[in-house]
């Protein structure tokens, strides 16, 4: 009995650790997105790809609830990278236009 109890508790702790790590990272990245100004909408997206857009002037990040936490984390990472790349490009473009106008 004791060995079975030790095995069961040890196995569940080890099995939960990677999942907890992914969930923690997902929560952190969602927090980062909100801190950046995103409203996070977690919905079942069916066949649509998770992404971001501006709705009535509000940055909105869509996360697909039908995916696993690991897949959601990957989607959030990819979406935030795409936003940052686009924002950086727009900022750079605006700076160039400003320099030309001056």
C-alpha cells in the first residue's frame, strides 16, 4: 500500500509539472498582452486562426479555447510577435515619413 501511494503521488506530481509550466507561461503571456493594451477574447474559433485586430479602436487578441494550453501559448506567442513586427514596421515607416517631411 505504501509503495502504491508513493508511486501515485510521485507520478501525478511529475505528470502535472510540464502542464503547470505551460499554463503559467500562458497566463504570463496573456498578462503581457493585456499590459500592452490588448483585450483578450477567449473563444472557440472553429476553423478560424487565432490572431489580433482592432475593434472600435481596441486592440483585441483572440485565443482559441478548443486548443490545448500548449497550442494556445504557441498561438499567443505567434500573434504577439506578428503584432510587434507590424507595430515596429509602422513606427519605422512613420519615422521615415516624418524625416522626409522635415
